[in-house]
C-alpha cells in the first residue's frame, strides 16, 4: 500500500488489494493528518538549527509522535510519501 500525505486531510477511506482480496482501509481524521503534517515541518525546521543538541532535542519527541501516528495507518512494507 502507498500512503500519500500532503497539506490536507480527509476522512474518506479507500479499498486496497492485498494480493488475495480487496480490503477496506479506514480514512484518516483530517485534524490528525494536519497535525502530522505540522510535526513533519517541525522536524524539517529543526534540521536547520545550528545550536548543538537543539535540533536533536526538538526532533526527538516530534518524531516519536509522527512514528506512532503513521504506524497506526501504515504497516511493514508500505510506502509513505510526504508532499
């Protein structure tokens, strides 16, 4: 499965073929998707910080949140594309 994450969100689900059967995929809460998108922007901005340790500290908790949220929708072997 390929998941595209952009600047907006949708509560619309979809249907994917898992190799054996069609399977319904629930939608993603639009507010949660916007929060993940914002968190990814924070990680990107943190990469530009020059103060030693500041970028790592800023990105650590945010990346834990992003990993948890994406993990709720993507499974091993999926591709997630951020736009």
